[in-house]
């Protein structure tokens, strides 16, 4: 049985905070009772049976172990109570206590909430390719790893035989070709798999033009493996790295995540690196292509991309530039003596990647970037200590669920904890969960980044990080604006809202350092990006080479990040009114103006990191409210409330599809289905905007829906993907299904029962949820004591 290990180190690993937040899995055949092993197997079978209807796991393996460690019994059947829901303070309190008890039980001893972080379906395959090419596959992954990864890949295969970019996506060439390849590298035969899965995958690839139709990211990976030719890849010249920093296309000016993928890809392209040509590689050349490998027109292939993958097709200008580089630039740059420039560029890139590896403790900024950097490290020196440190960190990305084992795009330990603290503090019974809050406080405190990147970090294109927080763990070292803001908010609220708040007081410099990071990240337009300041121009997006994602070149500014910073600085200003007062006041004023200008005509805001307009609008209202704006004096807030109310479904909830992010137009889930997290976000936004005082009926309907969805052990159901990035990359935040219902119901209980007498609620017509007609007359309530 697989065992989840928390905050444990190992050979070749370093940590600045004793590995706090680290999550790894170890197979132990003797771990767990026979009943637990049977429960795990039952969960696997249940997921496999229903995988096309229920696309996401509930993280049963991890949560079962965490709950056991905290002497809590979870209900693996996940049944709803089915009892009528009364809208009264006692019922809300009971549901909140049940929810908080469950949520506390799945907290790890180091204070965070471990969980899966599903996203792109091709990240597992890219890691397998690296391990195969570097001859590290059997060293790093045991037979049990192989078994679980194959289980995952088969479980994520669509009915038509392909794999989508994500679990809810239609099949794409990128994921299908790479995942088919990964299964072959793991030892699967051409006709293996349940329901001849490998044959179906190969047929899908052939029916859609073969692997020459794969986007450029896949072309690079298949070229590395030796089943694609580098002459079929549009140029990625490493010489760009030698350009002075004032040139817009200099890689150091690009968005951090793209930069950390583009630079190692340019290294691989510059070397035209190809791994060992094995029998399996030769076989894959025939399996993946519809034409004999030696007869493929690689010059033509570099321009091909399957329509299923072409979310962001190349513009004519980019095509012209690629043609020029391919026909003239590449031959010129590889000819002596000009080829000296390439040699110099490759050396400087190798040194740059080494710097990044060391400063992120070999975790890197994400899974895609780690796979690329690890391969480059091996090419430089296969026997180096650096490569051994890279291999030791592969385990940080592996996660086991009832669907199998996958490579997570990253993890969000700090982000979840910061939100969790605020959700618990929103509840009137927060004091009862003091031990949970103390552990969470300890995690946030220990996770603060205590130093800037080493040396002259600005020459390595890094921003200050001292005092900030990363999205995941401190060892990774990449400061994020909204993570820093939400962590600072959580710390300030802990010291402010609890009777023993003095116990949560941090050293003053911790707050001040965090504020320094936040103030340093504001752009001239008042907005905030995620990781860094914008370093190049929006028009640079015309050179987006990825085909599958949008807005990937530039560090854009977002309503969510900007709002988080406003809220954090406003709260900090209350506690330390004299510290950098003028700068903070100006920062908040400019940020507020940025949010106001970003509002859409229909009253919504586009959310870039969550789905989508519901998420962005909640953040905007929270930010504007933090500076004193309200429904009566803010046109923006009034329009936003009108927008949200117009999207409420008949069952009282909100349900927004990931297609909203892709199409940039509000799209409901299929069948007008509600989503518990969307519903919680809308409730929080409306309550912040004073909806309780104007007309609480929409809130009663929403609260009733959320309460009716609670499961027997206090958990809430895992539903569709609720996170997003780059418009075409939905993510699944596992803890959101617990955090936001708790937060919304906590605020609802305080606001409703503090502001309304029993009679006013009794007289409100609260429509029952669909299928719950028995609840119609159950709206009796009790005045809060």
C-alpha cells in the first residue's frame, strides 16, 4: 500500500526549513490494515468504473491516511445525509462544525493540507521521457511506480482513444502522442491496456494525421527521444540568450514560467540533442507516424499542428520569421566561425540553469520546467551531483490517487493554507479549532522565504524574494504576489481576530519584509502580475510559439493578484499606520484604479487563475471593499452584483465551466449544473457587497444548496475543475471543495443571524433545490444567541 510521507528529507536533498510542506509517496507492502487496503482497492475500482462521469478523484488514499493519523474516521462511501435542511443558526453551526472537524482531520502535522493538483495530462509523459533518455527510469521508479503510472494513464484516456490536454478536455495530439509514448517506455506492448487501449490510442493518432501534427512542445520532446527529427522543429535559437537585456525578445524579459521552459528548450535545440536510439525508439518511429520515418517531409512537418491542439494558431508574422530563421538563420548560425556564438550561448544557458536549479533546491518553478532542466543537467554531466539532486526531487512531483500515480504540475501548499486560515476565521466557532489554526500559523511562518536568490540575482533575471511566500514550499524560492499577500493577510487576521491573538504575533521584520516584496511588484499601471514585474511588451504575444496556450510570453497583470495585495496592505496599514505610509497609500490607490478600469461592460471581471468570471468578480469586490467602497457609492460594485445575480441558477447555485476561460465568455456547466465552489465565491462576493441588507433571498437559496451537498463525514463532493491558467489550462484545487463552502457558510451565519431577526428570515421565500421539495417548508429559524 502506498504511504504518504510529510516533511521528510533524504539523500541528495537540501532544505532551508526541514522540508516543511514536502509530500512524497512510498510503497510499503505491509502498510495499512487489510480493511484499509480493501478500501483503497474499492476506491480504485469505483473510480475506474465511473471515470467518464466523475472525472476527478476525491484524494481518498491521502485523506484516509491523514484522517487516521488525527483519529478521525472518514466515510469512504461519501453519502449525503439526505435530511431536510433548516435555515437556522443551530443547523448552520452544526454543518460548519462537521465541516471544520473533517477539514482539521485531513491537516498534516506540519500544518498544511496535502492534496493532488491535477492539471495538464502530458506532464507525466515528459518526465517519463527524461528518465528513459537519461537511463534513470528503473533507478528512480520501481515496478509499483510503473504499475500506478500505467493505471493513471489508462484511467485518463478518453472513450475515443485519445487524451485531452486536461481531464475534462477533448482528445489532443499533444497528450495522446506523448502518453502513448510514455506507456510504451513503461513496458506496455502495442496492443496492451484495458479494452485494447493502446490500439485505440494509436488509431486516434493515425486518424488525426500522425505525430507530425503534434504542437511544438511535443515536437521537442519526441525529437529528444529520437522519434521526431529536429529539422521538423521551428527554430528555437539559443543565441537569443546573448542579446542585451533591453531587447524585448531577450528571454530574461519573458514571463517566468515560459522563460524557464523556453531557455532549456533552446539549449536542447541548439545541441540538437537525441537520446539513445534503442529498438523501442525505432519501433515508436513506425507506430507514431502514418508515413515511413525516412520519407517524412520534416520541413513541412514543422508547420503542422492538429486542429484539436491549435487554440492559439501561429500568426503570419511568426510564420515568416520562423521560415527566415529555418532557411537562413540556422544555417548561418551553425557555420564556423559564427558557430562560436552558439557554443557561448549554450555555455551561458547551462550556467543559468545551474543557478536556477540551486536556488530552487532542484524543484524548479514547475514540473514541465523541471523535466527540461533535469535533462539539460544530465547532458552537461551525467554523473554530476547536480543530476543526482534532480533525481531526488522527482518524488516531490509524484502523487497517488485512486486514479493512479501522476506527475503534478506543482503543488499549492502555502496557497491552500492561507485561504484555509481565512475560511476558518470566518466562522463563529473558529476558537474551537485553535490547534488547527496554530499548526497552520506555524506552517505559514516557516514557509516565508528568508533570503533573496544568491549572488547578483538581477543579472539572472530574478526579482527580490526575501519576505515573500511561494505558491508551494519555501525551498522552491519563487515569490508570488498573491501568495505573499494572502499569507500576510492570514497572519494579520490570526493576530487580530482571536482571543489569544498575541500568540500569533510575528516578528515585525517578517511583516515589513513581506510588504517590501508587495510594493516592489506593482507595475506602472497599478496592477500586479503573479511572479514578477512585466518586463516586455504585450505585443510580444504575437510570438507565442506554443499553439496550446494564450498570454504566455508576458507577465500580465491580474485582478486577483491586484485585489489580494490591496486587501493585505489595507490590513497591514491598520496595524502599522506609519510604516511607508505614503508608498502604501499610493500603491493601494493605483491598484484600485487598475481594478476599476479592468471591469467588463456586463459588470464582471475575468479571472485568470480560477474559473472564471465568478472568481475574478469575487476578488474585485473584495479588493474594492477593502478600500471602503460599498454598493451605495460604487458603480463598479453595483454592476458586479447585478452580474452575479443574473447568473444564479434556479437551484440557488452558480456553475461556471472552464470554457469561460477558453472562450472569454461566461459559460454554464452542462445541464445548468451548479458548482459548490462557484456558489461559495458568488456568496462571498455578494455578502461583501451588502446583499444581506438589500435582499438576502439569493443568499438563503445558495446557502441551502451548499448545506444540502455536505456528505455524511463533513466533506463536500469533488466536482469539475475550478482553477485555470493561460486560458486553456484548467486546474483542480482539491482543498477548494472544503475551504470555500466553510468560508461562505461562516460569513453567511455571522451576517444573516447578526443582521436579521427570526421573523424576517421566516418571511423570506427560499426556493428548494431541485429534487428537494420536502425542504420547502423547512425555513424556520432561531434567533442567534
